[in-house]
């Protein structure tokens, strides 16, 4: 079981002079996110409920989850979003495909499920356009809620999965101040590190193929220092480092790199036919370091 920040919102107590538009601008930097605050707090009922000092509002924010080996998008969608069929949305929110398992150690973004109560007869495309600025998201919203193309009726509830909820610095401070608020955007550092590493991996591989081993060593170690990477990323980087150190004659470092490579990827097979003698020797030395 991975580590999750299950609470995907934090509380804010309305102060004198506050308006929903002002709160939205301070928390998100976007005045038009007032509508998200309205629906997240049920303020749309009976033509609109005003906010007053002392009222406690829920400020929606995404949460994050650290994947462990063996987990699937379907299982994660069941646990985090309440329905295995929402795996497609969860995977797409993380630039992945639902049929490909998430990487062990990946820090994934979990959408905030906004409850939208239908007040008049509406269509799913109309609701999608309200929150996603385009009707093309209607098919996703329809499938997410199992509407199957039906007309929405007054009182129906739709869950709207929101992922674009960036907090301002003030928003982050408010989240930190909220009770039990080790959550939301504050926990996205690992995800950002993993995305940066993914973007830099092709350049690292190009340096390796070009035999620029000193550059490889510097680049790879800089990537490892980015933060908490996924196990496949760690394995790939240490595999490249093993070759680089071996080519540079740094036997001890090559052995240590191979040991870390194999620790991150238990499927690695040291094949003397496919690998250079220097790499084979380094990995044998790494075995003796255990």
C-alpha cells in the first residue's frame, strides 16, 4: 500500500471583507475559480448562499499518492476515486495509459472530486463546458459518472474530477496552517522530480551512446539528486552509471552503481555475452559488497 494524502482540500475561515472572488484569487490566483468554491461548499442552493465572517469553507486541492509495486490504475481508482472505471481519468491525469501499470515509487496526482448538484435540466456537455472550458471533455464526464448519455435532472449529482488546482504561495500557507494538512500541492515535490527526470532521460541516454562518460556521471548524479524518483528511473540511471564508471576505470564506483541498479530492478541478469567484461566484473564485485 502506498502513501496517500487522502484529504484533498483544506479549510479556510471567512474573514471580514472576504468575497468568494477574492478568496479564489488569493488561493489560486484565478478569480473565476469562485465557481469552484461555490459548488465545493454547496453555496449554489436556493439562488446562492452568501458567505459571512466565521464561516468555514472547503478549499479544493489535488492530493498525491505514492505508488508501490504491484498496484494498478484500476485498483488505485477504486481506492482513491471510488470506482475502478475511473482508472482512465486517473492515468491520463498523470500522463499515462490505464492499461500500463504505474511505476513503483511514482508520485501520482489524484483529482479532486467536486460534487456538482444539477439545479435545472442540463446536459453533460454543458456541465463539462462550465468546468473544463470545452465540451470535448463531456465523454469523460459521462463515463466518469455512468450517465450513459441521459439527460440530467434537477437534484442529480455529478462528480467532476478537477486536476488544475494550482495553489498560490498564500494558498500553500493556508494549507499548511489547516489542521492535518500534510497534503495537496505541498506533496507534489516527488512528482515534479520524477517528471524532470523523465524529460532528461533521453539526453542522458544520448550521452551514454556517444561515449561521453564524464558528462554521463555528472548528469546522472544530478538527476539522482532531484528527489524521490521511481524505481524504474533509479534502475535506469544506475545502469548508465555502471557503464560509465566501468569505462572510466572507476571499479569501486562501478560496483556500487551495479549493486544499486540490481536493487532497483530485480529482473536484471548479468549476461557476459551481452555485456562488456568491465560491466560483468563490476557487477560481480558489487555482489561481493552485499
